[in-house]
């Protein structure tokens, strides 16, 4: 039982870390794209991705 709790803890920590790391990396990339082109299409795609990550 103790082993399982520790395993869940580690899994949860890794998941939360990737959930914060992925959107921040994506937003950095997409903000660079928006800065270059600043077209509405890429902005819409970005907001869709951010909604996906947040849910």
C-alpha cells in the first residue's frame, strides 16, 4: 500500500510538471509566431490549444 501511494505521488508530480511545462513552452513558441505574422488564424489556433491544455 505504501509503495502504491508513493508511486501515485510521483506520477502526479510528473503530470503536473508536464502540464505546466507544455503550455508555457507552446505559448512561447506561438507568441513568437504571432509576433512575426500576427494573423488571426494562428491566434485562434493558439487559444484553442490553451483551452485544450487547461481543461
